[in-house]
């Protein structure tokens, strides 16, 4: 073992430290930007590693000698791993892996043909829950923490012509210091559950390219940021609008303004324009809708006009695929939202697959996108704050050009303590600094003593989210009436969650919990009170589909949160779906 490696002893409990030093963050992310990639999806080998032996014993450094030629015994053999598909969640691949929470090693090989001199190669991962460490040809090439955001690792120094061996350790333990922490109301899936690919970049590359309307909606402001200091001239093009402009780049960044003569993006007319940013030898493409967004008093203004949000929350969860979002799953999601009469969805409670917002752009569904600052995060822990900041930064960097996203959510139902106020006010500031074109919100708690919307964080938000379950967790709606009457917020309030459980097919008259009938009646009662409240700017029903969660273990639930308007099969519409669709369309009858 090399003398400079102080972590050489098998039983050294500091074994993980060297690999955790330089985890990739928002600043190192290269959004795809339409660049071609070489996918690494498909068959991988997977070995579970509950005791973290892989890091302790350096499994990545072992050669691939077959066991018949081993000089000494080993505890790891690539070929002995199970063959698994990537993307996938390991929990759903074998019954005995269902509840596995720990580390697991993914391994595959691939062939590589080098490109022009100076070319760099990035390993691009859509997400890995929660910690990922990558090793290419036995060399550590970096890692990432945060279970739902993308990251890119520069593997130029480790990749070689011909055959390469890639290993990725993914570890999904729940912990009080992670974001989210260990106590959540959804399933803790593990694994490489989004796409893995290699992306080639020229020696000088575009790190970020964005275009959005200025506040008055008259001009497009386009900006290019390079990954190194560079003085030169780039280009910004929107062929459909006849835009082809030089972008002066100084010290690695530059911007340009041009009059907007196109059609603004809106749910009714979700027009997206193909755009192109060019700088040096790099080309970044996207499809961008142009619209303005603001608040005025308690209204949310889209293109200068008030918009009222009718929507539903949705988890990234599937009975058969877990957190894997297939294109069919996403398309079905938007078909269901449309059938509901929705113009809005809350992507709960963490960044979803990037195609969710891309499809929302095309379909005209407004989005609330958020980071999993959920319930009782370790608000006083600086490392937890930087993890949350990083996840927020990565989400914004990935989705900066998505017209559908109107709001960055910085938290959900967090008790109003000093530490939480500091933590989440900081996140609100991070969101504003990274993206001044969108609103910042959070799902807040209420003051239950005097029944008012009261949260010190509200001063740092543009929109107050209100999660309330009067009529479900509370026996009646009187608290909601008091709350709505007692409060007079000076900014828009969105009912960011409200809902009731219903077991599909269970029918009963009156307030019978878990019946389809009560879930439907619950929405009628909620709706009447909510739409009569002028400062409420929208509602997101909790939620579109039933989802897996180990917190829920009555006979009605059996490991599922049953507040879906649609059952876990993503097909069976409950009575409440039809009732809410009728309400969203302006008539109180099943559609
Ligand atoms: C909370 C939480 C949701 C969900 C909901 C419920 O409001 O924000 O994630 O779990 O409760 O179903 O009770």
C-alpha cells in the first residue's frame, strides 16, 4: 500500500474519508444542453455491500483475474454480482432486496474511442440515491451526495481507448443529517434509478446557457457561461424568430438582449422555441418557452395576468419501477393531469426526472419544483445546509430554461424554529440569486393555537404554501374556516396539499374514513371554502397517485399512502378524481 495513503488498514474506521473529499456540486454540473451522449444504460452487475467492505477493501482496485487464478482469497467478484438493468431501483428487483438500505456496487465495462485532442469526457448521472462514488479503471473519479439531482464527473484522466471498467458505489442509508432525513412519508428506494451516460466536451465548454424574458416581457435576455475564463464571441439563435446574434464573452461569460416578437408561453398555448447557444467549439441547444412571472398583492401573474392554479401533487413513484420515470409513465402523468382539468402540478418532495419539466413545457402544465427539505431536517448542522444548498443549485442549474416551472420550493412542513428560519431563509436567498425570474415558496405550517397562517419564513417567500388536512386529520372543516377567516396574508397563498385516503372500491355513506365517498366529499367541502378565499391563488390536491410508504400500515394502507385520486395501478380513477375534475372545470358534478 502506498505510503502516502494513511487509510490503508482494513479496520481503519476512517476508510470513507478520502472518497468523500471532493464530491461534485452544482458548480461542476454540465447540463446536457442537447449534446449527444453515449448511454451506459442496460445491463450492469450489482453486488450488495451492507458493511461497506467495498471501500474498506478497495474492491475497485482489484483486477479481473478469474477466481481459479487467485493467489489469495477475495470477498468480491464482479461476475458473482446479479445482472441488473440500469436505470432501476434495487428494491424492486428481488424480494429479498425490498428493504435493503446500504451500499451496493454497480459494475460494467464499455468500449471507448478517443476523440479530437483536448476533448474532455464527463460521466453524467441523472441521479443516484443517496451517495454515489465512481471508479473508472480502478481510479476514484469523484462522487456526489443528494438523491435526486444530476451530476457530472470529469473522467478524462481515467478513461482509456478500448475496454474500460466502470464501478459506482451507491449508498442509500437514511440519516438524520441528510436531505431528506430518515423520517419521511415515501419509500426510500436505492440505486442508479436515472440514466447514466458519457458526454464529450471540447477543451473549452459552455457550463450554462439560459434565455428568459425580462420583467416587462419585451426583451429576451440570453446568457452564456463558459467553464473557463475566455474572451471571444459566441452566438445566440432562435431561428423561428429570426434571431441570430453575436454574444460578446468576457472572462468566461456574456449576455445579450433582443426584442421578443414571438408568442408568450402559457398553459393555453405552450409555445416552445428551439434555441441554440454557441461558443468556441461547443454548442448548447434547448427548447424554451418565453413568459413572465410575478406577484401583485395576493395574485400570481403569468404574462401580466392573474392565474389561478388547479392542480395535484405527484410523487416520483411506481408500483413496478419505483423512482424510475419511464417516458410512458411521464406521458400518462400529464394525460391524467389534463383529464383532471389541471393547469398545475407540484413535483413532491424532491427534484423529479428532468423530462417531467420538459413534458410540462410542451403540455402547458405549471410546476412547483422543490428540494427535500422535509419535516425535521438537521437545521443547525452546516453540512446539512450545504447539502440542501447544493441540491437546490443543481435543480435550478438543470431546469433554468423550463417555462413550466414557476416556483422553487425550499421546504415542506418544517417547524418554525430559529435554526429552521436561518436554514430556509438561506435557501430562499440561494434560489433568488441563482434565478431571479421565478417565485420562491415553501409549504408552511399553521399556528394551531390561534388558527392563523403564521410563519416567520413567509417574509422570505413570494408565495406561501399551506398544507392543510381539515376534514381528514381533523374531524371537521371548522378549523379551516377559522384559519382562512383569521388570516390576511399580503402575498399569494397556494393550498400546497390537501387530501384524504381512500381504498379503491371501498364505498360507504357519510364520514367513513378510507372510503372513496368521503374522499370525494372531502374535496367538495374543501373546494367551497378555498375558492371563497380571495388571497388563495391555487390548490394542489394531495395527490395524483397512491404511493408506496412504510409509515402507513393499517389494513387500508398496507404500505401505501392512499390519498391518490388514482390507485397504485395508475389506471383506476377513484370517485374523488371525477368530483375534483368537475370542480376544476367549474361544475360540481362528476365529469
Ligand atoms: C404531509 C406531507 C406529505 C404527505 C401528507 C399525508 O402533509 O407533506 O408528504 O405525507 O402529509 O399524506 O399525510
